[in-house]
């Protein structure tokens, strides 16, 4: 059955690759596993022919991103400099918003052996590509290009190992993570100052602060309850109770989502909802709704990852009365495994079949190295994998993250949304929505998610 399903998948993705790719805004798409090696056929149809490495000819490094060009404001200049410094090499970069269609196309190209020389993929897909043997081992390149402890952010390297090696410091690495997004609590500093409130540091203080905010007619905490990113608030709590090894064990069936540590985390979320720290109206909120509520003063706090700082800075520019920052940290348990949750972003990889592999390595580690990362921070507002580059971040709120969250990050911080199969994460989010609506409990949410996880394991 598994081989027949694989054959059907290959036929489907190759057909789609001929017609081109579309875009998707799904932030946590379900993964279609690529767990078996397929035979490589260089004659299969493709939009992009393989790069030629013929003596005397210009070498072309094809790069495909999962974001639009506005996400990389400093890259055009950086790539131009790379080409000047490397005569005979041209970089052909394609800015393509990622989604199921784009990933389907990449899968087909990997099978055919003519994928781009560098491409960006998300953790859920990276896991499958690495396991299937499609990606170049970059372990030695980390040493060659100075991506070492002290220079590189803790946790960045293992983000691009095979899934079950995430906690193994000696594991082989098959990609480079791009931009780091710790999970944070934004807060409206004017509201806090006007009401004489201090940043909460633990669950009890968060509940008490929320009561005072409600008395003032202000929603304490908003979350994007209508989107996949509702899981962000649970990710903040979960890392403090479980760490990463538990999530790896869930993925291989050694642990269950109904185990005590995860139940404790979900009980905290249920407490936040019952105590009305999280307002019930959030069931219909998107990320944009949350940003608007924080900026217009109808809400005092917003749970999301740090990349939304750019939207909040834009809101501040249009409304000078709006002032915000990031809470240094909230402990949901007395002795957390780790204090902060974080996604380390996309994985940038080089296919094993690339004909310009060495040149691609040099470009990849240049784009995410110290020189380019400084401007990714200063011009793009991105928290980078380079420790020193992050001092160039212009946002005061993100400097709170640099001083407090970043030094504490580790593999135990890995983001819940990235570490579960897409269907399981969706089921978990649905259970959280039921709790928010008053129709479910922490127990039923985890039981239902585990039922989906059991099916995922059965289908492997």
C-alpha cells in the first residue's frame, strides 16, 4: 500500500511541476512525507533545467526562496557583491511565496534531480527531505565558514538536523536556519503605565494583572484564535514543562500527548481561558486583529512570535501615542525545563544533486554569515543566527529579546508548531478553540490530538 501511494504521489507532483506553482498562506501546512528514496530520472519534465558546470562557461547558482523580495531588503546588494567577488558565477534568485503548491514542485524537482541549487523550505518539509537523502551534508561547512559555538545562536545548528537528531549535538547538519523568532508577549506600555501595572513574571502575577485590566475595560491578552498561530500561546507554556525530547518521543510513539507533562501545560492554558486572561472574543481573531487591538488600546497584551514586531512598528509610526515593548519572561511553572519557546525559521538547503555544490555552499554561508546578517538585522528587522549581528537591530522591543530571551535559547526551545506533524498540530489547535468556546477541556483536546497522532504513526 505504501509503495502504491508513493507512486501515485510522484505521478501527481510531476504533473503539477509542469504547470507551475501557486501560493498558499497556510502557516502550518500538513506534510506529505517523502520517506522513501525514488529513482532519479533526469529526463522528467521540469520548468528549470539543471545547472551546467561546463569548463569555460558561466556557472549559475539557482536560488528559490519561500518569501517575497520585500522580506530580504538587503539581499540584492549582497548578491551583487558576491557576483563581483566571484567572477564567472551568476546568482539567479526567484522570490516565490511558499505553500503546498510550491513545495510539491520542489519535491518533483528533487526526485528528478534538477531542484534549485539552494532553496528555502519549512521544518515540516525539511524533515522529510533530509530523511529521504535528498540534501547535502553541510556539517563540515559549518566549521569551514565559522558557524561555530559562540558565533552562532544556540539551537540554530540542530534546527537543520534530521528530526530525531534534534537533541544530538554531534548530529549531521543538512541546512542553515534563517531568522530566529522567539515566542514573546508584546504589551502596551502606556496602558501598563497609566494603570500602575508591572510586567508579570509568573502565572499568578499574570492572572492578577489581567483582573485589573478587565476592571479598566481592557482585554488583558489577545491571541490569533482563528489561525494556526493560536498554538503560539501553548508553545510558550509547553517548553517549560516538556522540552524537545518529549516532542521527539511523541513523533516516534514513545510518548503521548496525553502524558502528564503535556497535560500540565494544557491545564495552564485552560486556566488562562477560565480566568479570562485570554478573551473569548479571540476565537475570531487573526494576527492582524491582534496587532490592531494592541495598537488601539482595546487590548493590553498580545501573544505571538517576534517577527510581528515589524507590524507593530508600522502601527506605531501611524499612531505616535501607541507605545509597546516585550515582557522579559513569564514562568508558568516553578522550575521550567527552559523558559522560552522559539522557531528558528526556514531551513535553507543544497540538494545532493546540485552541480555547483561548492559554489552554492559559499553563497549560502555568505548570505547568513556575519556581514550580510548585520544588514538583515538593521534593514530587515530580522533576528539572525549570528550572535553579534543582532546588536544592529533598531527596534527597542527586539533589544529586550536580545538581552533576555536569546541567551537562554537551546534545542529545548524548539517551537511546538514546527515539531509536530501538520495534521496533529491542526487537531491540537481545534481542541484549544473548543476550550476557548467553552465546549472542550484540556483532557479532550489532548486525547483528540493523540488520536490523530496515532493515525500518523500507523500510516508511516
